[in-house]
C-alpha cells in the first residue's frame, strides 16, 4: 500500500465564474473559467457537463482553437497553456511558458502561436503582450519558450486588449491611452483622451472591442461613455464618436458577428444593444440582477452570454431575450449568517443577494434556490442602510427556519425575527411568524433545540441578544380563528445573568441543557425548568464560541475565549477538564461524530485542530491551512461514509469540512491526490441533442427510433415465450397504454423481469429489490454529474436487448445492473 | 494690483439677437452672420475671428439667407421678399431687388458666384444673374406647390437640389425642369406628420444630403432617387447642415442645441469603400442651432441663444495656439456702453433705444471683497427711443454728462441733457450739420467741448458743441492717401491735442486737433485693431490688436515706445495670446501713469509697465496665489499683468476717478431667462 496521502486544501466550487470571457463552442456548449477549472455547460439545459481541471492556479483565459473548433486553449496563472479536447475532457497538450499568464488570445491568422499577457520581467505592474510559439513536438508536456514581444505597456485585464479585423491589428487600452499596433506595417499608433476628471467621473478606458469586419474600435470608459474610433491608422486624422447611456463604468463590450450592433454592459445590470453605432437606436435588457462583468457572443451570433459579478452566467437570445441562467455561489459582501447546512437538502446556506438566503449545492456547484427573506426592494445607493440578513438557524429536520434581519442604525437597530415553515406542497419555506424587535439590541446568536425524536411542540428557539438577555421562543396554538395557520411563535422565557450581554447560546445534544455565554461567563440552564444550573468562566477574556460535545463526549462543554484559550468543562463535575492556549476563531462540532474542529489564527496563518473533548490532545493538526483568515466553517454530512485509509483522517469519514476565507473562497479538505480528483468521472463522448438539426438527421432519427422500437418489441416477444408468468410483464402488456405509469417507472421492472435470477427468487422479491434499487439509483443520479451520457449508452442497451439470450454471463449481468441505473425517461418521450 | 471701489453694474439689460444664418466666404477668410433682428456681421478669420464689420439691423428687413457671390459681394434675402446687397465698406445696404415670389426662405449662389438661386414661399425657384452693380432676374425654374426651404447647387452648376415640406426636388438648370422628386417622409410609418426638409446639400458625387424635422440626416442618390444612408441624430429637428469644401465632412445643428459632425471615412484601411460616420457631438448651445458653417479648419455654429461657436478641428491644426481655441461669441466686439466720468453716468445702447443711468453711491468704506451698502440707488434717468425702423449704429455720452449723441443709418441726433435737482430734462439740438451718414463711432472730447464723428471713407468730422444747446461743424479730417473704408474706432487725448482714428483697412491715423492737420500714421500691422486709447499724460497711443498683441506708440515722437519694442522682443505670455476674446476697451489711471487698464469679455487687467513681463513658465493669472505668499516672495513673483476674472462677462470697464471703477456685467443666466424655453430634455440624474 502506498503511503497515506496527505490532506490537501482545495478550492471547491463557488469560485468565480468570471475569471475570463466565456466561449461558445461551435455546437453550443459554453466554456468558461471557474477558479482553477474550465467548466463546460450545455447551453440548452444549463447543466454542467464537464469540469476540466489540471491547472494549479486560477484560469485566466479560455479560447477555442481557431483551427480546430473541438479544441480549446486555456491559460492560467500557473504559467501554462493547455490544449483540451473539451468534448472528451482530455488535456491534449500542456505548454509551459513560465511566467504568469494573465490573458490569452488565439487568432485564426497566426498558425502556430497564441498571444498571452505576461508581467514584464523586472518591473512591477507592467505587462506586455507576447506571442507564444506552440511547438508541434510530440509529447504531452512541452516547453513553450519562444516568446516574442508584440506590445508593451498593456493592462493586466483581458478586457483591455482586443484583436482587430482578421488579426490585422491589436488594440490595447490602459488608463487614458489607446494604442493600436498594425502587424503588417509594424506601425504603432497611440491616442489618448483627456485625463481631466469631470464631475461624471474619470475618462479612463475600461474595456475594448474591435469590429469584426471594419476598422472600428469600440472602447468603454469609466464615466459610462462608449467611444467608437475610426480612421485610427492616421495619427492625426483619427476620429471617434461617442455613445452614452451608462451612468457608471462600462464593464464590457462586444460586437455582434456582423458588426452591425454593439453590446455593452456595466454595473447597472442592463445589457444595452446599440444598433448601427447610433446613439438614438438602442435596445435594453434590464434587470439582469447584478453588474455585468463580461459579454461574449457565440460564433453564429444566435446567442450571447453575460457573466455577472454575483457568479451568474446569463444566456441571452439574439433578439435580446433572457434565455437561461447558470448561478454559482453568490459572493455577498459580508457573510453574516455564517455557513449553515440545510438538513433537508444538505445544501450550504448563507447570505446571497442582499436580503436573500441562498441554498448552494456543493455537489453541483450551483445555487439551488434563493429565498427572499427581507422581502423589500433593494435600492442600489451608496451610504444607504439596507436591511440585511444576519442570523439563520434550521431546526433539526429542516422543518423550521429562523432568520434575523436588521437594519444598521447607529442608535437603535431595526430588528426582525422571522420563522419560516417548510411547506411540503410548494417545497419551499413559508413565513409563519414575524416578530418585530425581538430584542432591544443586536441578536448575537440563535439556535433551535435539536431533538430528532421528540414531538413538534417541544421545538424551542433561543435567541441571545446584546440587550443582556436571552429569550426562549416556543410554538403556541393560534387562538385567533381567522389565522391561516395553526401555530405561531411567542416568547416563553427571558433569562439574564448579571446584566451581561449574551453572546452565544447552544443546546446540548439531548436538548436538556442550554448553555448561554454572558461575556466572560458560560451559564448552563435546564431547558425544562429554566433554572440556572451552573456557571463556568475562564478569566480573563470573553467567551467567543461555545459548543457541547456529542455522542460519547456529551458531558463536555467546550468554550473558546478571545484571550486565546480553548477550555473544556466537565458538566458532571462542573470543573475545568482541560484548557489549551489557542486563538480559536472558529469552533465547529461535527454533527455526526464527537469530533470538533477549531480553526486558529496566529501570525498570519490559519491552522486547523481537530480534537475530541474527552482527550486534551488533538487528533489532527494542520498548520498553515491557508494564508487567508478563515471566517467560517461547516461540517457537511457525506451521503455515505467515505472509506479513508489513514486513521489520521478518520474524522473526515462521516462529514466533510468546508470553510470560507475572508476573501470569500470556499475551501475544503480532500484526502484524494491531485490526479485522482482530476480524472474525469467519465470519458464518454456526449452527443448533444442540440446539435443543429438538419432535415436529413430528422429523417434518419425517425427511422432509427422506429427501428429501436421494433427492437424492443422483438425483445418482448422473445421473452414473452419464456416469462409469461411474470406478473409485471403481464400487467405491462395487458393494460391499455394510456393508463400505464410512465415508462421510466416501468422500465426497470420490465428489464428486471427479463433477468434470469440465479437463486430462483420469487417475483415479489424481485420487484421489491427493484424498487429498492431504483430508489438508490435516484440517489446516485443526484450525485452524478454526467447525466447526459445516457444517449450514447442507449444504443448499446438496444443492442443488448436485441441479442439477449437466455443465458447471461456474469459480466453481462453487471452490464445490466449498470443499465438499470440509467434514467429511462427518454422512453416516455416517444 | 491696486485697490479700487468698484461699481458692479448689472442693470444693462442687453439681449443679443439670435443667429439666423451663416455664410463662409468661398476660398476667403470671412464669415458673414445674420441675426434675427436683421443685423449682419462679418467676422475675419485671419484677424483671429474678430467681428470686423457690423451692419445694424432694420425692423422690416429680416434675413433668412446670406451668400457670398462674385468674390466678396454679400447678398442677403429675407421674408420681406427682397434680395439685398450689402456694402461692406460703407456698412449699409447697397441696393435691394424684389424677388417677386413672396417671402424668400432660401438663397444659394453657384460655385462660380455668377448666379443666385432663391427659393420662395410660392414654391418657385428663381435664378438671378450677378452683374456688376447689382443683380438681374434671369429665369424661373419649374414651379410646384410648397415653399422652398433650402437650396443647394451641384458643384458643377448643372443642377439644383431644393428641399421643401415632405419632399425634395432636383432641377436641371439648363432646362429648368424638375428631374427628380424624392419623398422624404416615406419611412415614417405610424402617423403621417409632415416632414420638413430644413437643410440640403448637393455633393459633387451626386449625393444629396438632407436634414429634416424628424431628426434625421439622410444621404440620397439623386439620380436613382434612393436613400443610401440615414442617421437619426436627434429626437428633434435637424435644422442646419454644412459641408466642408473637400466634401469629406459635414456638420449638422439640431434644435436641442447639439451639433454633430459626420465624416466620410474608409470602412477598412486602404479600401475605397467609404461611409459617412457620425463622429463628434458638441453641445455648446442651449437653443436651436439655426445655422452652421464648415470652414477648412473649424466647425462654426450659431444658435438662437445668440452664441456663435467656432470649434477648430484639431486634426487640421498644425500646432496648439490661439487658432486651436474653442471660441464662443455672445456679445459684440465693440462697446455698447459709454461713460460720463465726471457726472457718473452710463449710457447703454440697445438696438433701438438708449438708456441713461446714474450710478449709485455709498459713503462707506470697507475691506477687500466686501460689498458696500448703497446710500443712493442707481437711477434710470432717461430712455431715448430711436424713431423709425432703423437700428442704432453708435452712441456716446459726453464726460460731463450733458450731451448725448447717437446715429442710425440715415439720421444723426444730438441731445442736450440738463439736470435740475432730481429731474432731468432732455432737449434735442436742432439743426445739426448735414454730415455724410451713418456715423460709425462717436466720441466727445474730454472737456466735452467737441464731438468727433467717425464717418465713411476714413473721414472724421469735428463738431463744436455750443452752449446752451447747439453745434457747428468745425473740420473734417481725411486720411492723406484716402481710404474706401469707414472709421470704426476713435480715441482723443485728454489734453485735446490729438485724435486717433482707425478705419476698416486697419490703418491708424493721428490728427492734430490744434492745427487741424494729419499728424502721422501708425505703422500698419496685419491685424484688426480692437481697442485704442491715448495716455492722458504721456500722449502715448496704446493699441490692442485682435491677435492679442499690444503696442504703445508715442504720438509726439511718431514712433513706438521703448516699452513697446521690449514687449515685441520678449513676446507676450502664451496664455495671454491664447485668449479667445479681443480687448474691447483701454483706459488709464492718472495716479499711476505706468498702469494701463484693459479688459475683454472674460477678464479685467491692470498692465503695469514698470514690472517685468512674465515668461511662459510663469503663471499668468497669479493674483490668487500672490495673495497667499509672504511679502518677500510676492515681490519676486510680481509681473506686469494683474488679471481679475471676478467680473464675467464683462461688457465695459472704466475708471471713474483715481480709485473708483465701474464694471458692467451681463450674466449669461440673465440672458437665458429672457430667451424662450429650450426643448425639454430628460437629463439623467435630475
């Protein structure tokens, strides 16, 4: 056995989707840079089809190979250019350039070279555009050292450089200067706009786009203007016209494929379509949600997409209609709610759009949905105090959700406590109770009593406030006959301790004890009688975090003070069990085991300590977890326990630890090695439905489908002879088609009935097993990302059905099991 | 700079008339401008866009179109139905001919300047032959219904394009027939509103450019009658259009006050395919831009807000200098205010009346920058209305305040003003001598004993004023070599010995008043004189030219002074030379003989000859920085130009006595309130 792999900190999803302009492939996939990966989305279904990893740092540029539209170049800060076969997700070649690559451009006219922006050696903050000769040598990893400088003094942003018509010239903007370099004439022209700051903002260039067929350059400016430059091959006779609609910085520009219209976007989150370069003819697509970072056009001009600052990709039709949106993790300015795991969906719940709660699915790296908590129009204005979500808590089963929103006012904050009930019918949270000013001052902590087995009415919510009290809220029967709901929440008990501010609250695992910290003291209360049981303190220093131990360690209470002590108190002896000197920022118990993770911050690095409360020695220490300050952490339960070889990482078996740094990067710990993670889950070629449909293919497709139907019928006929007695098949064949359940439901049963069981199980047993397994397959498909590969396998399934004989070998049986896991919903489409 | 008590006068209610049309002299350096009150002005490009000639308006003579023909002959046509030729030497109407087609909306001269075409209310286009000594009716072209609002000749003179309401027509000049008729409202589908073709241009390539009331600028192929390009530049009408001589650039003016340039640019580098592209927008006006002109180096626009804006094309400029400055002219380049220093009176000249005001006074003193309370308010003494439709050419009040004189095109009036306590009585002086009229400038001698009348052909009349109310003609000065041009500026010395007169040929003649003879001529300089004055002590003549140069000429010695030579050797400060408005008045401070007080629209300057001239690296407007410096450093930083920009726009400044100044301002906002409301436009953020 190989040596146990070390734990690695990996970025897991949630990374910005707007690292570079997205690229439409010829057959309508969307390729975009997402953190260290290149993601491939289907434009038709907005699904993530493939995640291509291999770069060791952020991907900064994605470009189709102009000579092979099935290949893709990507560049990264790690100094390498990779050539991918994106249909298969296979890296074909890796060219190592050496220095950081900040942007990538590929031109049809340059046969074997691409252009990249690299930092100029020896000078800080100056960048140059170089062309990199990509050697044609054999082998996967190649060195690309043949660099030739094209343009000096370019900007680091990929938006500020563009190649003109047929690669005749390259234009770059920086601050107030525009430079255009003509390749053939080797002529460099420089133009500048006046640097005077006007009251509408400064004049600086922010982005550039070149007309595809004419000599025209469009530049966007920080004051919202768009300038269209012409005649720029004359140093003096150049001229420009101005288009002005944006009131703030123009973030990106894109010409349509014919160049007849120009798209622009900015912080207004409005996409503007300018016709014929005219100031008077323009169309708008408003309310896109957040600032537009990048705009890209598909090569056939049928689609365009905008990348937004809130990690969303919007796909827009050519007639400026909103078509689809792909939403990643929204990065809000301040995650006040902390990382909370929704017990129902296992999604990570945190602040999303202002006033919204986002449910983010870690597996698919997509936002599941966004719940509007504040329910107020958000007004974009600097200096305006907005109501925002600050605390969120779920009850154990996720049936209840408690949220606290507050509007920041210096004198008296405006607070609202809202309790939401999960409505099974609509599958969403419904507002049950709204409590205005639950506390006099900010609410510092909030928790539900987590008791799985107890009845609903034992559900208790505790809020701790800076107004020196904690309050206990319980559900009461609503006496008001006009009320639409049967229960509502009201305050049951108010506790305080020596007029100290209540800072944290926490229930023990069985719910019998409540720990509330009041500045330097932790008080423990009986949750039935609300008597103060005992107090703990570890002066000096106020209590920063508290939590109870779980399972075998439930007699311990852990607290962290801001004087850098981690204390563990024994609740039975009411004495300090042990303490350690550790500046703990985050204290996070694993809900499924007795492990507790503590993240400390010392001398500009974060360290992770995992321990069990019953022993003062940590079972795992990872120093220098990352350079950034870790703000929040959460244990997300795994769907099934992972098999982890090393004893050291046993604590990761049941749950996975996620943490959020102060730069809002979501990280996790992984035991898998880099290669393991990077192997694509499947390597089958996916043939997308949305390939351009030709009349021929329609005809052919129809024919094929008929054939496959015949195949199925054939199979049935064959087996009818053998398996007449199967009740499932009987039912299937004798019930009228219009009352049959959906084919996806019937298919596993049908296929199962074709199997010849070895142990001669009875039909009922088989059916049971099938049902069980079908459930499982559903679970599996939740996990699995590549769901679209089914098309490919259909045909093989057909073939199998066709040549099905009575005798089945073991391998065939295995194959069949695999097939059974497939989604057969396509049958219902016929 | 010296401290003064300043009368800040803001009761001069002048509202300049809006600009109606502009005409660039072909291959010449002059621009003719007509205002809505019928006044015609000529600006000289070579003389730094100086307003060289002004022909005051006439109530019944509106000007709708101006054009240059046969070299430097200027013709105007208007709603009175007459074609008028202007005499630019005598600054009056030379002759006028009835067009016989009702009100004339448009007029255009052919490229050779031999023929004039007019477009009339009744839909006719008439051709006139320009002959020496007048114009002659030649023929009528094909007449259709609908007023002809604009006309343009094809550069080959074979065709004329005429714009009307809803359509444009192209005439063949030889046959006089309509050869093409193009409907312009074709593309407006929903509601049929009439589309007024406001302006038209015929290019040598056969392209006809129209601008219309829908805010479109359209390019037509006249032979096929097809639309080639259409650019919507505005939501309101595009009123005016002008093409550059090379036909690669046009300028259009809209009713929102914006002007746009279109350029004919190649689509790709090196390709022959060219396209008209809207390039630069300019928003200098607040109201309708009724007239635009395209000179070889500048875009010129004039609006109803009375502004004439000259926007140089940077790419045509060789170097950055005063040619490259954006110029905005709202006020005339000559004084409309005269001041009676001793009596503390101000005389304001309006187009058809005069106002005489007495300045307020105060007994208090205060510190720098303080506003002193008045003990006596300024008083409007007399309003003198000029009879008849003619507008006033010039006016003057005598230093003692008891004489007021003004002149119109055909009449000269002299009034005796008498003050009895608070009352004022005014009496017309009967039997003024018959003079060659009109008078272009009037000037009283400093002892109020005589009146100098600037007249045509370089002559200056001297009238002696007699108590209690009479006058007699003493002498007429004529330049020894003769001159066809009228005298437009006069300056007399304080001791009554010298008189300086400047004619339209920019020659300065100095006459001796004691022995009534021509004294000398100041060496000619190739630029227009914008102001001149004679120093009361040294009798040096200070001359300001339109290129912002300053000269000092010693009259007794008949040569430039040493200081003047020094200025010419050192050169003036770059910022001074790049100013865009001319010096309109010069005066002196008797207490400080080395001080020269001069002003233009935007600044008031005390020029101290005793201090060194600033070099280009020094700050010209350094008064505010000087204030913050300690005394020793201030001494080092001092230079000759002490400039005050507090009073803007400054129409007149004069020294009443040693430490008392009068400043006549006319805030632009006050004029704006007098104008009709501009087109309502939604402005972002309001």
